[in-house]
C-alpha cells in the first residue's frame, strides 16, 4: 500500500535519475524531439508544431572534459557542462536544437553547438534585452520567423487553434506547479525543496499533458502526508539555474526547510502564464519577453524613482515570496562567471536587506563535489537566524 501511495514520486525519481528516459522512449515510438536551452524558448510553439520539447541540462556529476576543448573555460559552468554532455551523446537522439539570446554564454556559443553537434534542425531565438513597445514589435517578428522555421521543418502549418490549445495546456502545467508550491506554505512544509527540484526537472522531460497528469498524481499523494512536528528555519533560494537537488539537499540537511525560490527552474519559469489573446503570438511575446523576470532583461528606471523604487520594480517578486511563504532567511546562490546575475548581486542583497531578512551570498561551480565546502557557512547562517 505504501508503494502505491508513492507511485508518482517513484516515477519522478526515475525521470530525474535518468533524465530524458521518457523522451527516448517516445523517440523510439516515432515522436520527434526538440532540445532547447533556457526558459525563453516558447514551448507552446514547439508543441503546437508536433514536437516534444526537452530542456537541455548539464550534469553536476560528470566532469567537463570534451566541452572544454570547444568552449573557453571562463564561460558559464552550466553552459559548459550542458555542452559537454551533449558532445558525449546525451541529446544525440533529438531532432533539433533551439537556443535563445538569454545571455552571452548561450548566445555566443550557438554557432559552436550548431556546427559541432550537427542537429538536423537548429534555430536561434533573438530575444531583445528590453521589454518596451519597440522591443515587443521586434520580438513578435522574431517569433513569426521562428514559427515559420518550425513549420518548414515539421512540414505542418501551426494554426491559431493549435497554439491556443497548447497555451491552455502549459498554463494548466504552471497552475499545477503553483499548487505544489502552496503545499510548502505549511509549517513544516508537506514537500521538501529537494523533492520540488526533482519534480520540476522530471516535468521538463515530459510532453506537457503527461507532466500535467504526473503533477495531478503528486498533488493527490502529497496532500495525504502527515507533516513532521519539527519546525525549522524557512529559507528561500535565489539564483539562476539550479537543476540538481544536491545544493538544496545540503541546505535542508544543514537544518532548514527550503520553502520557496526565485530560480530559472522554479518560480521564475513557472509563475508567468501566457495570456490567450486574439492573436496567440501576442500572448506568447508578452509572456516570454515581458513577464519572465530575469536579469538578462533590462528593466528601465522610471523618472523620479528612488533607488528603493527601482529595487522594488526589479526584485519585488522576491519580497512577495518572502511574505507569502514566511521566509526567515534568503540564500543568494550563484555560479561563477554568470555575469547577468553576478552584476546584480549588490542590488539583490540590498533589496533583501531592506526586507529585514538575513541573507547569505554563496558562489559555486556547477559540480556536486564543490557543494560540501559550503556546509559550514550554511550552518553558521542557519544558527544566526534560528
């Protein structure tokens, strides 16, 4: 009976440990798979064209060997690791590759990915770095070109009805993720941060309807849990792409409950929904350029704003989560050479300080073997906020 009540979590473990196992199964069944990088690639268009999107990940347990032959070593370690495992055949079964202009490490390596890996299809989504009206117009033209490019490769026209259907499905997906996060508001939370990381990563390797079904099953299972009686400091993790549970587990093993985040594979990616507009591309453009709060997109300071006003506009989502999830402390966790986030560290720290919430800044490599050296600093931080 216990195994039956954990069926969804067991499937998550399988999908997490052998990332891409389900997409390989689908490939063998005749489905076509498109690998993509970063939260800025419009998944609704990929799915509407008849492909299964698979988000590219690195591997913190795999030393970077082949990747450093092709890429400079001062590039983002997450990008280098992802490229390394791709060179080693991790995504060789995929039919295509899509990279967006999310940061220099991704944008400047697109030609290397395309040339070295030789996917049958590849496309670069040119995303502006501002979200004003002219940028929106430019991005819509880019999205139109992307749509036409996929249509030619798929040999299928993508109708407005197809787009509307997948906008609805992906919005349902995002709502279910939010429902899982709601279970973390309880004190102690019903679901751990490390479990949440595995769930989100597993979902990124599935067709959206299968992910929705899995999330429904997980919600049913987790709601039946009995919460532990021990209450721990409630911590929020703020950073870029944390797609491995090791760091989250380290924080929790050190004596905290990780209850919420502002991460690329986390609230930053799943909170914004796509509006169903008369022209579906308008809703897609608005979401991917205007609603994903990432430092790679410049938010202009308005005339007359104070410094604090500017901080609120840029980082207000962090304050919202701190209040909604009753956060006791924030950990800013960044990878080396991640310039967009690195440049913002002083401002992000100043904003968290303005909330009167303790904050710890950590810089790390994208390798599981390096997280242990952070343990003492994390433990000291948690002792301070208890």
